[in-house]
């Protein structure tokens, strides 16, 4: 086994513990009154998650479809940021790192990780492709409900309206479902899928409680 193979094996076996460790630190840094001093670390955490998840993944049959959610997610966010469609009028802050066309590059990573992890997990309950895509879309909307208050508090993005528009949640469901279905041919098993979902769910749930 070459060095890369050993690293991939370690990521598959221990990557979840790495995610727990850094997200626990993140809860300490972002859960207290000094949170705005450390929010700049967020894109590095997303990048770490990308690397761990990518290394732990089984080799996909179609790399183009496997990585496509990054591009699809980024493109729809560029459209949304610059036109207000389909999510509603919003703007990104600087907390998520470098931006292109007013859109953070890391936002595509969030789309990718959530779609790949949820689509993989949904395979434990059904083998129907559309059913897995619908589960993915539904789960991503539920996660977005948790993410929104935290993202607004930390300045990831801001809405023109006082409340998050309903169109945002409808669009997340429709687009996540369609993106998951369109890239289903790139799906592959990943032992880190349950870890990613569990860690992110706990992370945002705890921050919601802290900010309440």
C-alpha cells in the first residue's frame, strides 16, 4: 500500500474523530462572546471536512458527477446572491472566506458535503434513486433551518428581509433534490457520511442553544 492509500485508510477509520475534535474547538470559539474574533476560521474547518470526506470516500465510478455538486451549488449561489432568485434577497459577508462574484468559494463545499453524505446515508433505507434524492432534499432543508440562525449571527450571510423567506427553504428542497438526482451516478459509499451529518447536526444545534 502506498502512502496515499495509508492516508485514505486512516481518514476512513479515524476521520470522524478528527471532525469531532475540531468542531468541539469550534463550539468553544464560536459559542462564546468572542465568537466574532474567531469566525474567520470557518472556511478552514469546511476545507478540513472536504479533505477528510474526500479521502475517506470509496473511489467513484464517475468523478465528474461525484464532484458536480460543488459546481452546481456555487453556480446557484452566484445566481442567488446577484439576482435574489430563487432563495430571496441576501448578501454574503466575509466570514466564509474568499468570494468570486460576491459568493464565497466555500459555499460550494457545503452543498457538496451535504448532498454526498445524505445521498449515501439514504441508501441504507432505500435503493430507489428518486427516493434517495427526496430524502436528501428533505434532510438538507431541515439542516438549513438549524444553520440559518447561526449563519446570520456569525455574519456568514444576511437577508434583506427580517425573517428568512419561505422561498429559501422551498428552493433548498427543490434544488438539493434535483442536484442529488442529477449527480446520482457519482454516488459512492463513504464511512464518514454518518459522522459528517452527526457532527454538523450537533454543532449547529448547540450553537442555536448558545445564541438563543
